[in-house]
């Protein structure tokens, strides 16, 4: 129960920080409107939905996303590099893209 309360308080505090940063930057830099607290809450929730999170402690770390190894194969290549090979083989030489070192 305490973790839920701390999580809610943290969310409300981050929304306040978003509101303060918005009101400090946007009106002067872009001639935009000032943001009320309720809209800062909505903006923070929308960014959470669209971009997937506030970080947290979900196993993200120096190893990559999701724990040891993450998106990297044991040979040090990103997993997309190995999954795209069959698709590249079906392309004609004119349409193939070779990676730049």
C-alpha cells in the first residue's frame, strides 16, 4: 500500500515539474500557452502511453533492455542485424543497402 502511495505522489510531483518546465520554456521560446497543472498531468500520462514509461526498475541497465544480453547478440551485433539478412538476400544488387563502418 505504501508503494502505491509513493508511486502516486511521485507521479504528481513529476507532473508538477513538467508544468514548471513547460511554463518556463514554451511561452518564451515558442510563444506558446502556459500549462495548467491538470493539463500537465494529462501530458505526462499521454507521454507514458505513447513512449512507454518513466524508466523505473524493470531490468534496464548497461546490459541493454530486459536484462543480460538485451537486444545484443553474443557476438556483439544488434539483433536486427541478424534478422534482416534473409530479407536482404531477396533484394537485387541495385536496391541493397550496405552498412557503413
